[in-house]
C-alpha cells in the first residue's frame, strides 16, 4: 500500500514538474523573442543611418543647394521642437497605463450615458496620452462595462486636450492664446458630439470590440510595464513625428506658391485641404501644433482644423480602430468624426480666431 501511495504521489507530481518546465520554457521563449525584436530594430536603425550617410555622401554637392538646406532646417526645427513634448507625453501615458488602476476610470463617470459622455471628454484634460494609446484604453473601458459612447468621447478628447498637448500648442503659437482655447473647445465639442451621436445612431452590430488587457497585470513589475509601454509608444509615435516633419518640410519647400495660393485664397478650400493633410500625415498630437505652425501660408482657421482633425482621424488611427473594434465601426466612425471635427473647428475657430 505504501509503495502504491508513493507511486500515486510521484505520478501526481509529474504534471506539476512538467507544467513548471513548460512555463520556464515559455518565459525563455518570450525573452528570446523580445531580444530578437530588439536586435531587429537595432539593425534596422543602424541600416537606416548608414543609408542616409551614403545618400548624403553621394549627393554631397546636390545637398548644398538652398532648397535642400531649407528642407533640412525646417525638418530639424519641427522635430527638435516637438521631441520634448512627445517624450513627456509618452512617459505620462506609460505611467498612467502601469500605475493608475482601471477602477479610477469607471468610478469617475456618471451612471447615465448622456452625462457620462461629456464627463469622459473632460477627463481627457487631466489624463495625458497620445492617440495611439487612447484606442486600447477605450477598448479596455468598454470591456470593464463603461458605455461605448463615453469610451469613444475619451478616445477622441484625450489626445487633443491634455496638458502636454495644450502646452505644446501654446509654445508653437506664441502670443496666440486664442489658438489654444479654440483647440480645447473645438476638440471637447467634437468628442461630445460624437459620443452623443453614438448613443443616438450607434448599433451593436457595428462594434465588435476585441477586449484586450490594458493596465497593470498581476504578477508583473509595474516599472517593467511602464518601460515597455513608454518604449513602444515613443518609438511608434516618434516615427510618425519624423515622417510628418519630413512631409511638412517637403510641403513648405517643394509646393509652388501658386498651388498654395489656390487653396489658401479660399477659406473652405484651405480648411478642407489641411483637414485632408492631417489625415494623411498622421502626426502625433504632441507634435502636430509645430507642424501646423510651420504652414504659414494658411489661415489660423485652417491650421486650427489641422490640429483638431489630426488627433481624431488619421491613417494610423483608422487602422488601429479597424483592428480593435472592426472595420464596419472604423469606416463609419472615422467618416462621421471627420465631418464633426471640421464643423466644430469652423464654428469655434470662426468665433475665436
């Protein structure tokens, strides 16, 4: 009997040992994958720098032309001005994701959905985050029982009205506090209108949220989660910042004055043109004010539209929303947000600017 009991004991313990070995192997595989991804990005960055060095060496004479020098100056100026705010914004976003409990978001919202929408929009003022981070946060809120209308209002407002973005706007437009106020009010109005529109016209079949974990996971280091979240957001948003700065510099240098005059001479054409440009450039909200300030050929109203539309509708956001909530939602929501954001910009900007 004792031998049988021992045999049973050994047999029962075997799966535990196997499970532990499998868990250890999984951790080692995850660490190996992480090192592989880091190695890939380091090789890619080194290759990009090497390629740029080769291009500048081969085209050394051509790069000394006034047009290229102007392009380089504008591109570097936009990037260097915006980089501290991008750094601060992504750090705050990572800290909120790692250290702020999810229950804070649900407790601060009223029970009635119609009232929860504007409160969620205003919450974006005190909860910094870039538009890339707002999509998973909104998805997490929906998974925790927050009404989708309030989650969408937060998704639209947080990247546009948080303190980092408003401070960057004030520095990008020195001596023009009306631009900061207009951005704040137009963004809050657009987010609230979109939340109410979802309450009125939204359908459950359009929304298929892929609920994923956002925030602290039990058993994980909060500092490690902060580091990984900050690293991902900064590298992801920083890439779009550089691309946006290059596009803005190209736009300033390469586009003939006659083309600019065609659009800037008409209020509606300039507004629609910069609204479309904001969608295509997909500049991070912590940096878009500096890009808008560099577009000196356009009116303040058109530039306001650029910084209101950009954090709410752009190519990367449409892709993120489609992957998170489904394509039917992303198509309808992005199109409606574009119209609402332009109208709010024109109405509020026309009164304040």
